C-alpha cells in the first residue's frame, strides 16, 4: 500500500496527500473490523458522513469519523441496569475486535455517556508520512444505541487508494449502511442544533468550523441523490 501511494503520487494519478490516503486505509480497516463483529441479538449499521463518502459515493471529502448504530434488538426488552450491562459487554467486545485488528486503543481514549447509549474511542496510529494539518492524529469511532428509522442496505467499501488506481491492495469491507435520506435529515438537524448551542453559549467547547461539512454533505445529497 505504501509503494502504491508513493507511485500514484509520483505519477500524478492522485493529488491527495499521502497522509490522507494512509488514514483512509486505517478508516477502512476499522470499518471492516467493526462490521465483521457479530453478536446474537445485535446488529450494526454504518452511518454518518464517512458512509456517504465510502459506501454511497455521494461526497468527495476525507471523513475521519467511523459512525455506527447499534440496533438494540435485545435492549428494548431490558430494564435500565440490564441494558447498561448489555451495552458494557458490547463495548468491550468492540474494543477487543479493534485491538485484534492491530489498532491501539488506550483506555483513556474510551468514553461512554448517556447511560452507555453513546460510546466512542480513538484509534491511535503512527503515520509513515509527514503530518497533514487537516487531519486529526487518530481515527474516531462512535457507536450509538439507536434503531435507524429507515431500511439499511449492504454495501461494499474499498480503500480510496484502490478506487483511484484500480488496484487491490487489501480486502475491503462489507457493511449494512444507513439510508441516505436518514443521513440527510440528521445532517440538517445536527448543524442547526450545534449552531444554536453555540449562539446561545450553551456548549462548553469552542465552535467547530468543521461543522460546515454538514452543509457540504447536504448539498451533495441534494444534487447527486435527490436530483
């Protein structure tokens, strides 16, 4: 993969930085590790902007977050404590699967909130290339226990360097993917909610300029999917 990235850039086949192409490989591997994890009673759905880019091919931007939805078939019949215990087990198995795929997942980079319905962790990796200032030094994994309102579709994903060059450097991933229409609605709601929180000073963090990605994604969906 490193040789293909170097050759493709040297030959002018791709203009993206080596660091971006490298990170996309890590993102793809993380999706594959998560999607391959199976557990009776639960199912995972790939979602978010990365799904729009890598699975639906509707946006042309590097998306660093891997967003999955846990469809909690068993959780809906469980009480509060049993639900929390079940989610704790699911989260632990997810971290084990990522570590088994040779990702570094530090305990301090794991966060849970909203009674364990929201889980996130950062995957650290050592880059072989000069840093790209547009990228974070990790891959962010987010898992939300919520049932998608629309149907899902099984789609194949490949590393970006493979798509751009027509080569096959690694196994891709197959994942159940959230409907584009649902992502469209969520993008609009997310941008408006976060902007309102900032304007009314109800959020602790500074305004994230990367929220503009929601506007771009909505534009791409409207012009390439709904048009």
